[in-house]
């Protein structure tokens, strides 16, 4: 039987399917590498398609012998390495960049860089080795051994070189090196006009206030610009993205010749996108390649990708026909052809072959809960499926597109890694993970579909209790999220479910999850059905699942529980106050209670502003339905939450007091939006105890 520690903490370590650490391709080759523990020691291993087995290149002790000979500090574990060629790799140690040569078996100090202790957001240019990084709110660059100051803004509310727009629109970083590594595009975010929001540090005496900038729906948002820093000259040119200042600058891309910078500009209303080209020399606007509009919203998530050996063509990903697909354009803005089409989505564009004749991508063409790998011929449009086995395939394509590493898993397969050629002529298994749960008693898992009132297939995941007896009635937990950008049901190991679900199955619970309308990877209409009325259709779809459960003789409809976090917490409080007779007990973690208190980018995409959609905001405000609350409800929140700020659940508590409704409440001091680390075990014990006590 699983312990709570195993179900919550060790599910990501010793009870996770074994993986090959640092699995990747050696630069510009058909050879792969990974780090594996052999006889309790880290070993660098490499192989390729022509070898029957992989070979050990270097042990940690051998690496440390070279480190010692170079009079450098020993490393405790195999460092993260970057290959320069098939014989040399580099790694960081003690603020130095060290290079190891497999032929000479020696280490040389490539560069010494005195990074400050608070340096963050390291971004290395592939060709030059220049490193961009941030210190507090400013941007710096190391070029060789020279430290260059890119920005020196004294106002801490002007932030350089970091991700912007609260990491919406696929934005995950704030610096973008040019192809040759001599120019650096970066975000500059001015937050001076955004309202301060207090986050209290409770560890000090007395407690202290740390303000964050949190633009709420309908309020003033930050203003972003893009600069281009020239490492050689030290000069910066700012891109003239124009008015209005409240717009979203997304999906930054360099032209191969470094003369143009492409930015997908989205209006604050998020219903009109312009793919614009700007001069990297003057920063001036050059032209709009094309526009995209939608009566609800446009949601750019992927930067354009240029075709190798053809600097005049690129692929753009768009949902314009209702599903995310690949479109081939030339740099004049002319659409050459739509490369993929169908009622399924492209989930990732991996790259191209060396000649630029084929593109490689992953998609849901087989099923929304699977991922397979394909190639498409850019001229003919011919599509070929390159992966096999039903389930989820995660792909690493080598630099010239001749081979790929396919990490495969399904509900029945923990992890198998294949090395395959993209021409389909060779395939071999390089790793097969053992079942980490073979010694545990587990509940049975099934994935199936139900029909929504709108006729959509709703994918469901069900865990039945250990030693299931169809003549018994079991307490049942519905775990949900059902918000945009998240898909809970996948054909992966354990059905993409936490081991906590199996823990509850061991303790006699049925555990059920359904991805309703609004959730990810089902196309635009499925997601946009929640527009301006979040919660309404999602609850209807959850009721489809709930009614299914009630129809099963083994489900005790009088002992049902509900659990969700974040958007799932919003759904939990919504259902408990709108459909109060269904669930005997529920737990809502980090719940959105009132969408007027949530951030601009996310909320306005799905709800418009509170000024434009007052009825939608009123309808979704769970406080308005507290009079209906009947079942036991526990709310949990992190005191430092910068995503769904603590004020949400405190407002709900105040309304419960005013309405004389009893609820349970627990906070996690010092934790942000998720309770992570060792305290996560405490969280799940708290949730488990609540359901055991009440169900």
C-alpha cells in the first residue's frame, strides 16, 4: 500500500518511471547522450543508430580527476552539459565555464565570469557563448570575460530582460539572441502605472509588506517595449511598436539575416493580432505581414519558425480555422499553403529536415488524449505518421531532422525510449523503464468518453477502489480543473493522474475526473464556449459526469466529495453553491472567487472587462450564491499567493460569516499559489483526512 509520502512526494522521484537524465542530441550529429547511474555513480553515456548498444564515455570520478588536475573545485553530481562538438562539452562550475575534451581527457577554463549571487534568467547565445542575465530589474551581458551593463533603471518598477504579460501568450523569458549571437532583443516592462498589491511576509517581526504589481481585470495594465542591444557597439535601439501603449507584444522572432524582428502584436481586447516586421537597425515599423481577428479572442502561443535553406519562408501556427494548425508563409506575408488541417490540433512544431523540405510536428490527430509524431512535405503537403503505439509520444528531433528520440508512455507503459530515423528505415529501443508500482496494490484505471449536452465527447478518467466489489457502494471523489490551458485526461502512465488518486483508491474511494468544455487541446469552439460566462457550461459538463457516477450501482451518491485547485477551486465553490445537494464534502484550493480580482491578461481574454460584461462577472461571483451552501466545505490558500491573491478566499470567508454559513479553512504560511516541497504531503494529508472524516 502507498504511504502518503510515496503518493505525494515520491511519485516524482523513486516511484516515478525511471528516466534518462539529460537525454538529448550531441550537437550537429546523429549521436545521443544521457546521464545514468551505474553502480551508484553518474556516467555519461552515448549511442547512435549504427551502434547496437550505447557506450560509457565518462564517469563522474573520471570527470573529477580532470577537474582536480585543472585545480578546480570537484563537482558532487554530473553537471548539466552543453556540447560544442562530438568531442567537447562545457559546463558551469563556481562561476566559471569549464570545457572537457573527450580525446585529451583534460579540462580547460573557457571563461571566468563573476556572476553576482542574485543573477537570474541566464540566456546563452549558441554561436558566441555570450550570456544575458538579470540582476534585480536590470539586464547584463557577459561577452567573453567582459561584463556589459545593458540597462541601469533605478526605478524598480521598470523591469528589463524578464518575461512580461504575466507569462501569458507562450511567453516564458525576456531575452532573445539573434542567430549569430551579437544582438540581443529584450523586453522592457514599465509597471509604474500598475496598482501596488500587498503580499505580507509573516516570517519577520513585525510582519512586513512586500508590494507586487498586480493589474486586475479592467484596471490599468503595464506598458511593454522591446529593445535591441548591440554587444559590439554597446548601443540599444528600441522597436517603435506604437500606440496604444497597452498592447501585448508576443512571439518575438529574428529573421535569419538579423535585419528584421518579427512581433505578434495583440490589442488589449485580444481580438485582433498583427504580425509585424520591424527594422533591427532603426527600430522602425516595416510592414504587417498579416492580421488575425476573432469575435471572441485570438490567442497567439507560438513564434514563427523559418524554413532551413529558405530564409524567405516560415511556418506560423494559428487557430484561425478552429484548430491549431501549421501555415506556410513567405516574408511578404503571402500565404503559400495551409500544411495541416482537420478537427484536431498541432501540439508542437519540432523542426525541419536539413534541406527544408519537410517539417516535423506532434498532434492529437489520433485522439485528443494521445500525442503522435508526423512529418509534412512542404511542397506536396503529404503527411506521414512517424510514431507507433497508442499513447503519448514526446519527441526530441536531432539538428538535421534525420533522427528522433521518442519517449513513449501510456496507461500500460511507464516509459520506453526509441531511437528512430525520420525516413522510417531504422528503429530501436534504447531504454525500457520497469514498472515502479509493480509491488503495490492499485485500483483499476479506465479512460472513456461521455456526451455533453452540446454533443461533444467529454473525456473521463476513473479509478476504482482496490479489491473492487461491484456489489458494494463506495464513497466517490470528483477531482476537477476544467479551465483553459489545462488537460487532465491523457493516455499516459497512471492516466496523467497523481498517485494520490491511487492512494484514495487503496482507501476505498472511487476517484473521477472529467475534462469539460473550456479545457485545452480540443479546439477553439470547445474552449470558447465559456466566453463571457466562465463556470456556466463547465458546470453543465461536470453534471454529465456526476449523473454518470450516480447511475453506477457501486457509487454511493450520498457520500460524494469534490476537490479542485485554482480554476478547479473556482469550479468547486461554484458547484457547492449552485448545486448544493450533490456533494457532502468539498475542498477548494487557491480558488478564484471574484474574477474582477484576477489579472488582466487571462481574465479579459475569457470574460472581457468588468465594465463590458458586468452580468458575466456577477453571474460567476461565487459569493452571490453562499445562501445555498449545504455541504461541508474546506478552503485552502497560500498566504503569499501572487496568482490567485489571498483576498479571494478571505472575501468568501467574510461573506460566509455575514450569511452565518459555517466553512472550514486552512492557510499555508509562506506558500504561493501551489503548496510545494515537503509541505505538499501535509496538504494532501489534510485533504485526505477531510474526506475520510466526512465521507
